[in-house]
C-alpha cells in the first residue's frame, strides 16, 4: 500500500520509510476492534508506533461532566482517576487540536511538548493527550496519527454507549412485558372469578322470570316486563359465558372440546331458526351442499355459528340477507361461510378482527352492547377442532370456517 502511495520518491528513501511507517500505524489503529480493552490497545498502538511519544492519556467525560482517565501509557507515579481544568478541559470543551510547549496534566512534568485532540462522537466527549520529552515538537505525521487514534477512540466509546443503551432498553422492555403479562393474568383471573360468581344469582333471576312467564295470568305490561327481564338475563348469561370461555383460553386451560359424530347442517339450522325468531326483519338464507357430517363438538360449533350469524345480523346491511353456506363437497373438510352485505372493513381492522375485545368500526350498530369476544372465542373453538377461521371483504364481508372432518390426534 505504501509503495502505491509514495512510489514517486526514491525506493527505500527515508521519507518513504517514514510514510510507510505512518500508514502501518494508522492501519493498526483502525484495526482495533471495539471490545473491552480497545482504549488501552489504541493508546498502546499509538505510543508504540510513534517513537517520539513518551506518554499518552485518554480522558473521557462522565455523567457528571468530569474528565476521567480511561486509558494511559507512560504516566509516572501512578495515574490520577480524573483531571480538572487545564489543556484537557479546554480541548474537551472547545474541540479541535492544541499543541503546546511543556506538560499538561496528567502527563509527566518532564514532558517538553504536548498535543491535545478532542474526542467527539455522538454523546461522547473528552480529550487525548500525548507528550514528548524530546527537544523537537511532535511533527505532522505524529499529529495525524494522534487524530486518527482520537477519532477511533471516540467511535469505540460511542458504540459502547449505544450498546449499553440498547441493553438497558431491552431489559426495560423485558421488565415491562413481564409486568404487563402479570397484570393481564391478574385481570383475566378476576374476570374469571367474577363471571363464575355471577352465574348462580343470574341463573336464579332467569329461572324465576321464565317461571313467571310460563305460569301466565299476567296483564299486558306485566307480561312484557317479565319477557324483557328474561331476555336481558339470557343476554347477560351469554356475556358471562363468553367471559368464562375467554379466561379459560387466557389462563392456559383452553376451551374444552367433547367430540362426537355431528352434522353441521343441523347445527346451523338450529342457530338460524333461533336467530330468525328474534330478528324477524332480517332474512337468513341457508345453502347446504355435500356431506356435512364430521366428528366435532356440536355444542361448541353451535356457539361458533351463533356468534358468526348474530355478528353478521348486527353489523351487516339491514336491507340485505345474511347468507349461510355449508360446503361438504371436500372429502377432508367441511367449510362454513357466513356472508353479509355492507361497506366492508378496512384492511387494518380485518387483521385483528378475531382478537379479544375487538369490534367492527361501526359505532351505529343496532346492537353494540357485546364485549367483542364472540369472534375471538369462535377462533379458539375452531382452532381447538384443528381448523381455521378467516375474514375477507369481496366486497361483502365473508367469514370462513374450515373444519377437518376428524380432529387431529394430540401431538
């Protein structure tokens, strides 16, 4: 490399040898890796590569703006831990390079010439001081190498600072994530306890209202009041059931599945009849194709179908029908599609539609009192059957459930 740069001079002449030496030392300085002892190595390489340098001190500002001695060579009588004032402070504050006759702390008193170069990279500041006891001041080659060493030291220090900041951030993030998980688990546990403890008194209210309704003998307004009471208690019961299903999945127990032979058309037909009775203004169309039997938990799939169809009724176009299709033409799976007209959902909404407490962006829905757990619970039930559930807009909103005819064996 030196021959290419200095080839114009006499081969092997003093100037060429000197410049080769400068290039060699510069390459050694640049090759120092930013590891634990990098600063000591930089100072050592500099002192070893420039014979006129008898001492060197690398000073770095700490959090309290004091100049601490980070690395040194050739200091007599031990090295001070920090330096205040003097040439080092001036250069650290003003930046640049200063060359003076005589010594500057913490270099030895016998030093006859001193060069101070500022350290500056990111939030790192400080100074590199080198001294010579010779009669002549340090030349331009020595100054160049000192500046290279200072720049390299600043970069090493800034990289170490960034690494520490990254490690601190990762630790803080890990602690925050652990705290958030703990808080979520506590909330899930409380929800489970509350939901469990509310079931019995709510069941008594629902049973009493049903008994009064069955016995009859009530006047018009009384009968309507009892029916509203019974309907509201039933809705509250479904919300509590959703909460309990949610807490089971969040606390790691999962939704229990009791598989047996079942037919998806019978399940869907039952759900459609029940929902049609309470939504007489909406049309629900059914289309069954092929063999729709399989080995599933019919009670859980009834919960899925009820969630999907009622969600389509609540958030779809009131003037259009809710179309339910069950396709059993595949030998391995049965596909359930629930389609409703409307404006569709933005892509970002579709991406988290099945997450807990997520609800479509329709604040004017006629029925918006749910917890946003229906689609999440449906997803968990479908997954427990080894299937998958997805949603798309084409432009109608279509929720698709794919169920294998036989649940996979536990892994």
